[in-house]
């Protein structure tokens, strides 16, 4: 009896555990079925887009053209006509003579070019005149400077010569170097 009681107790626990586990299994199965249903719905939507897509249509048209030469001729004829319709305004514009608007635009552009060149020429002449006048004025200033300082330079040279005469140890080359360093002007760099 004790074994039977023990068995019934274990069997009861097993049945409770089986019930709980079965409920979990059922809920998981329902979730899996819902996921599978969503996947199938998405596949159906995807296949619908595939059948009506642009690439599918182009591929179908290409397959149709492969087998039927009359259809190929018509297809290429339609493509050529559509291209001509697109290109026709450009062809007409290049073949027809220029209108009054085009002539006015051309004349206006020429006028603007001439005006720009004339402005550049005038500006160049003004800059050349400025440079010429600046050079003349600078030359005059330099000449005035040298004319004003001529007597002072001669006086300085006389004083150097007098000191050289008095100092018996200084050479003529030494005096010349002093004059070059202190009196003569240096070239501009």
C-alpha cells in the first residue's frame, strides 16, 4: 500500500507538471503558427510586387521579342519614334535660322564684350600713366637730393683728404674705403 500511495502521489505531481507543460507547449505552438502565417502573408505580398514590377515587365517584353521578328521591328520602330519626339526640339533649333531674340542676345553679348575690353584698355592706360608720372617725379626728387647734397659731399671729401694728409699711418686705399663707405651711395637692390 505504501508503494501504491507513493506511486499515486508521484503520478499526481506528474499530471500537474504535464498540465502546466502542455499549456506552455500549446501557447508556444500558437506563437509559431502566428509567425508562420505572417511569413506566408509577406511572401504573398512580395510575389505580387514581383509579378507587377518594372523589371519583370521588361524581362517579359524581352522574352516576347526574342521569338517574334515582327514584334521586334515594331518595338524598335516605337523606340525610334519616341527618341525622335524627345530630340526634335534640339534638331529644329539647330536647323531653323536664328530669330530676333537670338540676334538681340548675340548683339548684347558682343556689346558687353566690347565694353569689358574697352574698360580693361582704359584701366591699363591709366596704370601706365601713373607709373610713368611716378617714375618722372621720383627721378626729379632724386636729382634734387643729389644736387642739394653735392656741396656737403665735397666738403666731407675735403675733410677726409685733410685727415689723410695729417695721419701718416693711413694708406690711400684705407681712405678710399672710408669714402666709399660713408659718402658714396649704394645701388638699390
